[in-house]
C-alpha cells in the first residue's frame, strides 16, 4: 500500500506531498489540470520509463519519492534477498531524473541499478490507464487471471509444473549436446589414442632433456676436457716434466713449518693454513682422478643422445617442456575417460528426461483440470459481474489452446473470447471488445479477483471512460468493492464514481508569478460537495443539493 508520495518539478507539479490510506481515493479536476500526470509520476516511481521532457521547465531535475507498507511476503523476501530488507514493514523508494537524461534510483536510501530497482518494485501496484486494459489484450494475462482464481492449490500445482518443465528442458539440452558429441566421439578417441601412444612410447621424464643437453655438451668437447683433466691432475698431484706437483710442494712446506713450530712455537700459526691447503689439494686431486677414470669419450653415446633429443623434440607439439607435455598427457587421459563414459551419461540423461516428463505430465494434467474448473467458475461469475455493468447480453468464454512441448506455465495457452451481442459468436477479446466494453470487463475481473489477489494497490486512470448511464453507478460500486481491504487510486471525470470515494483530492492548474503549476489538495466534506456539483455541470444550490444527495447515497451508505 502506498502511504506517502512526494513529487518535485515533475511536469507542472512543482512540489506536491500526498498521504494515502486504505480504501478508494479519487482524483478529479478540469481537463488538462494534470490528473494523469500524477499517475505518470507514480509509474516513474515504480520503474517506468523517464525522459528529460518530464522535468519542469527551467529546472535541472525532477524527483519522485514514495513510501510503501503492508508488503506481501514474496516482496519482503525479494527485498531481503537483495539486501534491502523492509524497515518496520516500510519500503522507501526514490527516483531522480536529470536534464542530462541520467536518472538515479534509490531503495531504502541506497543507490542501485535501474534493472534491480525495477525488479524490486514488481508487485507494489497494479496500474490501469485509459489504454491499460492492454493487459487484457495479452493471452498470458488471461492465463494468469485464471490461475489467480485457483488460489494456493493452483499456485502449488503451477510451481510443480514449472519445476518439472525446467528440469525436462535442461535434460533435453544436455541430450542434444551429447547427441552432437556422439558423432565426434570415436574420431576424438582415435586421435587421443594415437597421441597418448606416441607420448607413452617415447616415455619422457621430467628434467631429462636438460640432462641430455648437458651430457651432449660434455661429449662434444671430450678431447679438450680430457686434456684439461690430465693437466689439472698432473699439476695438483702427479707432477710432470721433472716438475713437482702442488701436492708435493705443499708436503715439503708442511714438513718445514712443522719443524719450525717445534723450534719456535710462535710460528705454529703458520702451519695450520698450509696443512689445510695440503689436504684440500689432496682431496681435489682424488676427485679429478675419479672424474678422469669415469670419463669416456664414447662417440656412439653422442649418437644415442642426439637420437633421444630428436625423439623428445617430436613431443614439443604437446608442450614447450617435458613437464608441459606430461601435463597435457594427463588432460588427454581424463578427456578420453570422459568420452568412454559418454554412452553411460546418455542413458542417464534419457532416464532423467523421461522421469521429468512423466512428472510434468502428472502435474500439468492436474493443473489443466484445476484451470478448467476455475474457468467454468470465471465464466459464470463474470457473466453476473458484466450484467451489473450493463452487459447483460454479453458472453465470455475461456478457450484452451494446447501446448505440445513442456512449458513452465503449463500445457495450454488460455485466451478469453467475448461477444457483446446476442447471435454473434465469441471472438478473441482483443479483437472484439470496444474500449468501454474492455474497461467493464477489466473492472469485472478485478472485482472477482479482489479477494484472492495479493496486490495491495490498484490505480485506475479514467477507467470509466466510455461508460455512462446507469452503468456508471455499477462502475463506482465495483471500484468500491475492489477497495475493500485494498487501496484503490482512481482518476475520474464521473461524479457518480467520485461520490463513492473514501478520500477525494482535487487537482487544479493555477498561474502564479507567470508560471503554471498543478496543485493537488485533499478535499473536506463541503469541498467535496462543491467539486461534485462542478462535475455535475452546475454551480447553484440545485447542483449542490444534487451533489450532496449523490454523496450521501453512495459514500455514506457504502460505509454504513
């Protein structure tokens, strides 16, 4: 329910603050005073389209704010899930339109994207303008209206149908994907088998290529390495050409310093580093000897290394290094395993699809029976409602159009067929009913659904347009019925409709300081009588007396 609304610089509305309550509230005024502009502002607040032309001339921005309460449970859950939980069961909305075309949306004081804003506003109000019977032009709406009559049972069946249909569709998509893959499956397995065999035949191991390259480098410089090793060994340990080795020279120095330290202990510090060098040379000499003994030029080994490196190079198409090649092999192995189980998955998917289809058939058939039951009730009750609105000879039929594939909304489309004249067969409502007839059909439906719809606020913009005579009295009564336990906001030119209102606002256009602006004021009892008299077309005592009688008859009796 809309509690408050604040409009600034929107069209001709400079600064308007309104408070609303439950029941029927009407807005009246001269043609062109700006009545529909108020509905436009509410539409913008609820996420409707905006444009810079909506901004009051000379201003940089327009703003519409509103406070809603008595929120439905689904709406409260949606707000909480999005992180904008209601505060004390109240929802605060704000929409700002700038001259640049940019607009800001706020929920609970926080700026959010327009798409999220619109989704959070869904279900706050049901707006019907002069052409807003267009919802009745869509067959989707007809199905929703029938389902609304089904109450909790119908809602539960629809949820089961939607769940089964979504599962069936998901399985069908996967089944098509697997069918497409089946044609490529064996070809891909053959390719993977060849690639895996090639890698396994060569059987590389991590670091192998680096080791081989290092060994190849040694072997390719074998003679030079052998010469250097021999030279190092002779200099360090063997000695050559009558020249003593470093080992022999250090031995002589060690003996001399040892004798010196015995004779002069102060020289003992000289012996220690020489001894360390002596043993180090001995150790290095031993290592060089072992290297020399283990080193073999082996020309045939170089050929083996070159051949192995060539084999490893063949695997470079699978990766830049041996590690990458082995990782690619692991992925190919996993893929092959998955492909071999593709046939098993196809069987599982087919079984799951069949199970979902059977579940869909069960609940869709039950939903269809429920819809048929509610459609019969709708046809009977709507005939009575339409008779009240002057369409005694009209006939409404609910036609079921089967849907072949499982659909989340059920196994049929539903379309209303209508005939206003005896002897004329019913035809699709969208192609048959006039504007006035459409308005009355919509009012009749809303009157029927008022007790089951969760929507708390209904807005009607001149819904009585094209309706006259005694029928206009019934229009007022239907609006009053819809407003029981709900909130109905209605713009009207009909004094009879206005006389049913719990609250009455007058909308006037005034010129002040050279600027035109629209004002909206709540009318007290006497002001209401004056406004009804104006709407009746007179200003004298007779018109006021007629207006008072009308108000006492319709409003006072309806609340007594």
